[in-house]
């Protein structure tokens, strides 16, 4: 790991199943690596088979290096348990295929880490007609949660959903009438719409937490910090953000991927967080999101509007389950 370890090291049973979206690079990669090295079975839910397979090979190689070093924290397995499943969050069709494949596998599901994301991209519409950050970061993960929650409810104690959000939610407007951008592409507010997608994740976390009280499933969200990952490939042309990133890097404030992944790994494995939900973590501590993110009326308005938007993707019986009514 190359430095201090500050997430708890726990032995995870081999049959504990952790789905991580966007696990082939950045924060998802580090999370997949350390959760697999603690012994769990990791499903790499990624859009590129090639990139996921390369990542899995790299993780297996790094595991052997850690074993040779005698790193005490890792499991006794000969080979880590990891599997690729195809998932393109920019396509509802792909999300549906992933869900169907997962259901058909008959697997349990203990941890769902909604990590994949795109940031600050120029205005782009998906094949489903939604602005890409809105769909990839928020809507598609919402659909996955709705369909996989019934499996999690049947998977035994201490199941967890983790939504990887961002403090970028501070830099946006909340306006449900403009959830899906339809204005002039030239006037598209990239930071505003990235921030909105991350705000929705925090608000969704609070709405779900209320509905999951007393159940075996908990939900939290987090901000990983400013982390030097591939995320900046999306905004090479966005001068303002690049200048900001350079300053942060120069002053040593930019985290490495493993440091950025610590709050995610912590939220997934920390035994002290069993049954703890509704927290927005910053680093390893509970942090503050904006007053807007914590506004219950706005959270419920977003929840209602989201279910309307996704009415063709989430059938009524699943809505009942999401509402905790079935
Ligand atoms: N890095 C930061 O400073 C920072 C700060 C705050 C929050 N975050 C959040 O942290 C999360 C992880 O970001 P990161 O920094 O690790 O970024 P990253 O290095 O760019 O990794 C993003 C991951 O998401 C995947 N992804 C993107 N679009 C996808 C799609 N349509 N379908 C499926 N997977 C898709 C990528 O897959 P491909 O490799 O195939 O593109 C990649 O695996 C994001 O949600 C981001 O918003 C990051």
C-alpha cells in the first residue's frame, strides 16, 4: 500500500459479494483491490471487458507482491476472487442486461458500491435522451439499487450501499424543472450539472436511509477528496478546472487513489459501521453536506420526480419494495 493504512483491516468471507461499478481504474480499482485482498468476492461492473480484465490481472499481480512482502492484512487465498460483469451506465439497456444477468446468477449481494462516474464533460446526450452525467452518475445507479435491493434484503445481515458523491454538490443549483438539460449546448454548465448529479446521490441516500430503517441494509454516501485519477480525462479542455487542479497538485493537496479510496473502503468494511446509515463521509469521519442536500422536503420531491422519470425502468412492485411497503 506504500504508506499508512487507515481503514480497518478485516477478514471478509469469500462468499461476501461486493459489486463495484467503475472498478477498473481510480477509486474503484483501489477499492476492488483491497476488498478482494481482504477475502471477499468482487464483481467488477465495468463497461470495458478489456480494461476490467487488465485491472483484474494487475490486482492479482499486486496481490502476489503483497504476499511476498508478508503484508499482514491480506487473505490466505491462492488467487483473489474477482469477476467481470459488463455494465454501461450510459445505457438503460445495458443496465437492464446487468441486472438480469445478476439476478440469473442466483448470487447474494452484500455490498453495492456506486462508484463509476463522469465529471465535467461537455453537454452530451445518452441513447436514452438524458444528459450523460445525470444518467451515469445518478439515474442508472438508482435503477440498479431499485432492482438489486430485494436481493440485498435476502442476503443476510449487514448489507451496505455506498454512493460515491462529491463536495462538488456545493457548486450547483437545485431545480427539479431542469433536471435533464435541454438548453443551448454552448451554455451548458458543466460544473453545475456534475454538482447536481452528486447532490442527487446524497439526497437519495437520505431518502433511502429513512426507508431502510430497521432493515438489514444501510446506505451511506461520501466525498473522497480531490484525487489524482483518470477523472480529469473528461475535462482536458475545461481550462478553469485544469488550472484549479494544477494549483491543488502543486500545493500537495491532491490525494493518491489509495488515499482517496480510504473512505469508500472504510464504508464497505468497517465493522463499527454495521447498521449505520444516512451519513455523508468526508475522509473517515462524518462530514457536512449542504443544507439543501439535507432538506427533507427537497429530498422527497427529488425521490418522487426520479420515480416518475424512471417509471418504465422500475415496476410498481419494486417501488413498493423501495418504499419498504412490501
Ligand atoms: N477524483 C476525484 O477527485 C473525485 C472527487 C470527488 C468525487 N469523485 C467521484 O469518485 C468516483 C470515481 O471517480 P475516479 O476519480 O476514480 O474517476 P476515474 O478514474 O475516471 O474512474 C471512473 C470509473 O467510472 C467508469 N465509468 C465512466 N463512465 C461509465 C459508464 N458509462 N458506465 C460504466 N462505467 C463508467 C470508468 O470506466 P472507463 O475506464 O471504462 O471509462 C472508470 O472505471 C466518481 O463517481 C467521481 O465522481 C472523484
